[in-house]
C-alpha cells in the first residue's frame, strides 16, 4: 500500500495489521490517521457509504436509529477500541501531563463519588457496551454493578472479562433495552449512563424506566455529549456542524442540557447537580482531536486529490477518500471546533434524584 502525505511517500507491505494495545498516552493523531488507513484496507467503502446513507434517512423517517448506529460501529467499533481502549468517551485532563488512562479513571472515580457508591450498594450502568467502566467503579467503591447492553455479544464478552478480572461476583452484564429494563422496581441505589443517551431519539421511556428501577432517594448520573445553551438552532453554521457529526455517527439529534432535565422532571427525577467538568480542567474534553497537523492533512486540497488519484490507480480502495472525509475528518474537525465555540459539550455531568418516600 502506498500512502501519500504532503511531500513524503510512505510504503507499507500487505501484512496483517496487528491488534494494538489501547493507548494510554495522549494521542498522536497523525500516526493514528495512517494506522486508520492501514486498518481499513480491503474494505468496501462504496457499499458502506451507500448503506449508511440509506439507514440514516430511514432513521430520520422512523425515529429509530438502532440500525444505522449498529452499521457505523460494525465498521468503526474495532478501530475505536484499538485506539482508545474499552472506554469510548472523552475526559478532560486534571493536569497537562496526565495520561488518557488516568484522566478516564479519574472521571469514573468522580462519578462514583457523586453517586455516593460504597460496599453493599447496587448500581446500574445503562448502555455499558462490554462493561469497560465497571471495573473502575467496583475497584474504587466495592459496590455491585450491573451493566445493561443491547448486544448479547457485548454481554458475553463483558462477563468473560469480569471473570478474568476476578470481579464476577460484583460485576454482571445483562442483555436488555434501557426503554424496557428487565429489573424489578426499586432494584438499584444508583444508575449512570455514560455517552449512551445520545443514541435515543427521545428520553421519556428511559427516564420512566430509571425512575422505576431506582430506590426512593436514588441517584441517576448522566455524562454525555450534548448541545450546550450556546447552540442556536437558527444559526446555519451551528446546525451544519452538529448535523454533520450526527450523520457521521448515525445518531439522532443531540439532546440539550435543558431537554435532558425537562425529560427527567416529567418522570419525577429532580436535578440536584449540573456541571461542565471542563471548566475547571487543565485541558478541555476535546483535546484528543485538537491537532493542527491533523486538521491540515484532512483539509489540504492536494492531499484529497492524491487520495482520489490513488483510488483511480487501485492503490486505495474505491470510496476511501469520501469515507475519510465523512467518518474521520468530521470527528477530528467538528468536535474541537464545536467544543471551542461552546455549542457542544462532551463533559457535562447531570445528577438527578428520585424523590424519597415521606
């Protein structure tokens, strides 16, 4: 494979790309970009792009984004895990030299403190994936954590990992839908949802279910990407940025802080804490994509032209340049731009409480 970058040419033989260990250091996005190009060799990008658009348009008509989101992660999920490990969420740095692994662990510990978790308490992780967050919570607090995921594959792999870590007695994953949870009323002392509510078009059913499975006085913590109060739906540039991000990831319209709190209130979950943890952080939540070199590479017209030439010569697969533009450049460019503008946040914490019995 030949990859052109500026005035240099990088040559790679056709070997099987090894599975890389999750990166704990702050990312070198340029190296990651070339790693991405290697990982995706041999993929059918034309078919993926066409199918993604069909599924997204269907989701906009029906309000159900499950199929398009699954389609996105079928292509991107393995790469994201290779690059970022099992925790696919942003976390601002407490100090400039902090590693990504430490910042993510620090975030999880803060979440545990805000939920007042301790030995003997039961906690639910909504949209847990393979349960990458659960070991941090258990090891920090000694509580019991149940993870809820739609995919039986994720549940099986997550439970295997819990047993390997010796946490099988405290951490369990269960297959189920957050809009119809398979738990009795009043099961949990606390619930959290980290970067999972953005995949729901509306939050009413989720909030109803959270209220049902929480004990009286129980807490529900949300950490998610949202539109901030500065987002203006009448601003064409604001809409273009956010909508391109939503299309890339196959998501419904991002919720706003206000809409989350209002949806919770309708189901008797009162807001007790709202904060953007980036405000007091040394480095903001979007730092991982804040690379001027990477932005230059992805927007440089000659680089795009060279990729199209490589496609024509069968050096790169057909549709590769368009794929990079939509599914790589969108994230790397839109996220820090929207973050700096303050119209999107990836570090908001909202804590809700079910009223205690009188």
